[in-house]
C-alpha cells in the first residue's frame, strides 16, 4: 500500500489565529455564512463570493505568526506554504492572495479546496464512527493510533489536495507528494498530517 494524508481544519495550535477574521471586499453574491455552509456540505461554491480581506483586531500581531490555520473550511497560509501548494495540481481548488488590515505587516493567501474525490473506503477503514445514519471518519481515533483510514487507488490520480464529497467534516486530503513537500518546510509541527493507507 502507498500513503496519503489527512489534515484537520477544525483547530490550530496557535490560539491567536482565532483573532484573525476574513471578510469580503465589495458587493458579493452570497454571505460568508452561506459560503462556509456550502463548503462544509461539499456543495458548489460561487467563487466570486470567497473572502479577499484578512483582518486582525488585536493591538499587536502574534509572535510567531502562524503559517497555516483554518477558517470556514478554507486554509489561510503564509507565502512559503502557498508557494509549496501552488506547485501541485489543485484540481477545482483555488489559491489567491488576501489583503491584510490590522497592526504591523503580514502576508497571507487563502486556499479553497474545491476538488472532490470519492476515495474513502469506509468498509475497511477502522477509524470511523456512525453518525446521522452514515459512517464518518473519526480523525481522533486516527490521530491516537486506535484506527486506520483506507483510501482507494483513485487517491493517486488527479489533484493532490481534495475533500471527500461523502464526508461532511472539515478534513482535507493530501497526496503523499504534497504532504512530503509540506513536511519539508516543517509544517507538520503546526498542522498535523495524519497518515492514510491507499489500497492497491
């Protein structure tokens, strides 16, 4: 079996990242709440409604600045992380620079993971739980080593970053190649990447 990885977008190791907010610049077709709900539900997203402004309301920026943190199932990333991810096939995903408003100076981009691939083998994965009439991935069991997540071979095809349309949770999947590149800049210290097995 080969490998792929899951990155959770439900939390960040930097508490200060919760002080960042995203906003829209000018008239937008849908509210950010509607955009966020569509992303979480794996529904089509109007890309013209995606946020373009990053704001920080505290008097000083955190030290050190987080290089990656989740927001509304988007990923907000620093320039070095954006550079790595932009070198890979994003499929239907997008990456764009954010305008910053707040104290000091910082630079971030946003990533919308729009590629959807049906790769999860819930029948043979053991890191799963039954919720609302269906199985979902139990990322806590995976993280603790009490369960495994198995993907089918289509995980090796197409985009290197994707979401599962049948898994309505804030989990992002990364190919082995992209995960290795992110580990190469020590990103796993800030954004743990959990190993999955790709079934041949």
